[in-house]
C-alpha cells in the first residue's frame, strides 16, 4: 500500500517514475488498490483504456495490456499533468 501511495504522489507531481508501479497495481488482488491506481493514472494522462477496478479479470488484463502498449509507444515522452 505504501508503495502505491508513493507512486501516486510521484505521478501527481508529474514524475513518471511512479507510472510503472501504478501499472503493476492495476493487477493487484485488492479492488481498492486497483481503483486508487486507476484514478491517479487517469487524472495524470486523461486515459483509462476501459479499465474497471471491479471488472472481470480478463477484461482488466486486456486494459492493462493496452496501458503497457501505450507506455511503450508514448508514455516515456508523455507530459504528465501535475495534480
């Protein structure tokens, strides 16, 4: 939990170092961790890729794969919005 909160804080400040931690948190077993990570990612990027924290595992995984693709194609140069 502390790791996810730290990553949220980094991304809220516009620091991309928190992104990959939050991306992995989308696969956490606890829905509230997934929700917190998704809320921060969406606010920082304006994207959600259809991720539903309480959605079925296969749908969540498809969304996470979309996040990973986005990160590999655009995320490293994307200007995150400080919150």
